[in-house]
C-alpha cells in the first residue's frame, strides 16, 4: 500500500460514510473499510476528524483567462469607481512600458445601469488605450483612446450579436456588450504563448489548493481579448506539468456554420493526451440578463415595470442550432451550451431533442450551463433527454447584481424561475457543477455553501430557499456528477479500483451546521495518489 487515510469520514461521491479508512496503491483506491490496519509500510495520513472525498471537478471554468487576469490589472477584489481607479492607476505606474492597460473583473452593479464610462477611465490611463473586461466577461470597459483606435463613434452600428452603450445622441460611452467587445478586442496585443503557459500553471496551482483535480475548460479557442489556450495545455501535457485532468470544449464560432465541423473533428483527433483531451464543442446561445442579451421567451421589463420590445439575443439561429447540434452529436461530440435565459434553454433542449430523434440515444453526455431562468415546462425535459444541468451555484443569491440589475427587469414570475436546482433534482435531472471562474470564485466549498443555504454570509435572506439542495446532492454534483460529464468515470468517486484523485477537508461538514460549510478548508489534494497540494509537498505554494 502506498497511502492509508485514517481517522476521519469519507464522502464517496454518492454517500456519506463515517468511520472508514481508505488505502491507495499504484494511484488507485485499493481498499475501503472500518479497520484496514497498518499495511506494509504505507504512508499513514491522519484525517484528524476531517473528510476525505473525491477531488472536485469543475464542469465549466476558464483557467487560462483566470490566470491571465491575475497577472494583469485584476479588479475582481475591488468595488466602486474610486477603488477601480486607484488600482488601474497603480497598475499603469508599475507597467509604464505596456502598450495597453489590460485586465478585468469589474462588477456591473458598481455603475449606474451596469455600464461604466470612458470618461472615468481616461484620467487614470493617460495616453494609453485601455480594455477591461467585466467579471462575467460579457461586457468591456474601454477608454477614449481605445474607442478612437477602433474607430467607434456615433455612426458605428451595433454588431448583430452585441451592443454599444451610447448617450442620447449616439455617442459611445465606453461600455461594449457581447460581440461589440471584439471591435476593440481585436486590436489588443495577443497574449503570448509563454504568458498563457505561466497563467495556466498559476491557475492549476490555485485550483489544486481548492481541492480541484479536474475540469472542463469551457472555451478552447479565441474569445474576447484572450487567444486560444490549446497550445499551453499541449505543452504542459507533453512535458508532464499538467497535473489536473482536463477536457476542453472547442469553441463554436457563431459567425460560421457547419463547415467548421471537420476542423473541430481534426482538433479533437490531435488532442488526445492522458491528462488533456477535447471531446466537447461549446456553443454560446445567448448573453446575460444584466445587459439584456439573455434570450427570454417574453420581453424584459423596463425600470418602471412596463414590457419592452427587447427579449434578448439568440446568438445562433434556433433552427440552425438544431442542425448544428444534430451534426455534432452524430460526429460523437459532447455539446456544452451556454444558456442564461428561458428561451435559450428551450432552444438548446429543442436542439438536443432533434439530435436524439435523428441519431438515437448515445453516451455523448450533453449539458447546458448556467440555467439562470428555466420555464417550468422545460424542467422535466432534462431527464427525458439525458441532458445534464450544469449549475453555477454561487449566483443563486441576493446581491446587487441580482437585486438591482436582474429582478426588476425579469419581473416577479420569472424571478421565481431562477436557478431551480432542487426542482431539477426532484425531476431526476443529472446535476453537475462548475464555477465559471474568473466570472466568480472557483472555490467549490463556497458554491456548495450557496447551493445548500441559497445565501452567502453577507446576505440575511435566502434566495428562493425552496430550491436549496442537501449537502449530499451538492457534493455529488461537484464530484461524481462533473466527473461523469467529463467522461472521467474512473474519478469523482471513492471506490475500489477508482483513480485516487482525492481531497481532504480540515473538518467534516456533515457534522456541523449547514451555515458553516464554507468555513471548511482543503488540507491536501491528490491526483492519482500523488500529492499536488498540501503541507508535505516539497514545492508546495499557495497562490
């Protein structure tokens, strides 16, 4: 035996099992029992009353973007214009030769209408262009120099898949939504290969420190101002520095059609490394509710409670989406759809229904991510079509983005349809979980805390508490569920023969009140029995 874990409890990916020991040999689980005894000089790891569980698997994340933002002007820890301006000014002073001020992480509720102005950015960026993506990566803040370089003025039309914020006379204010981001983003100096490698290494270490052993990278391809991270993954995989298990989702270019499918097949065939594969295609079907680009069945309300004429954007024509998904399904791809609005969710489900009717039932394991608003009629369809519900639980709370930029414009009925995790679970849907980092924190324990409590520590009232999950269901989604969606069936569970991708928590959340879930911390993380994070690792460092 290589390692013996004792003196704690086990969550095996499905059930809580207190009082068990777990033995690992050759990178796999070798034995599980109440008393395994000392075995042939195995290293004994004392759980000290904590919890041993499968390593968390993040089913929707952008690690390279997260790593790049950590290296650039990272606004995510701050709130309010003065704090942003101070950080941007400091960053500019520390990088006097950088041709652009780049970074992101600003929060929409910090600005009236969720839209900052170039005039507030100009004083702290000087003569250099600036392009700062917001926390959810669906909008960007550009200064006047960047707008000028891009030729954006009152006469510039909105692209079909985006919008330029303007004053009453049409003058751009400095906020670009969705596809309009590329008007400036295409001018931004590309992130170099070595910068991406460094960002991925930094992100991997950070994610391991949170107990994460695998993930699905939700965009392999160029998007916003970040280039294709695929070569960085290939380098790390080929040199043995990729310690996580990664399935990449190849980006569907929505300005193209089925002619890109042979290219996607070729990429999939090239990317077959033991720790890195790309068996998924990611389609972004709509935007986000906060900038009114999420695709809704009925129009948004205005600030006065009246219906508008805007019901959001379907980035891919719904009929074309059905054809594309059917062809991708026939080619053996898993399809991963971004859907925030109820219309986008229905369009995705309709596409999966068409694929099943055309191709029959298979094991491609399609999933829809985010699922902010789902019409009640569509909830049973997830089980019927075997489509996984990929939840980002941290968003299901009362906070300014919800109370100021979402609820007033959805109205009371649709507000009650948001993040219906418990309804999906009761209807038999398969739940998987992810963070969408750097949009929000990648910490699984924070997300699980919200999934169970439907509030953060900063909120007094739970958001739609009837949609809360129990701890077992939430943990299962973040372990066995997400491993399933990644086709990593040897992981996400503690069972004899499974790979020893494991995390140790410093306490057992099953024995504490649910409002203390997020007080647990990860003590150690193992991938295939090897310590990748923990105090006994020689090169251990916590970013």
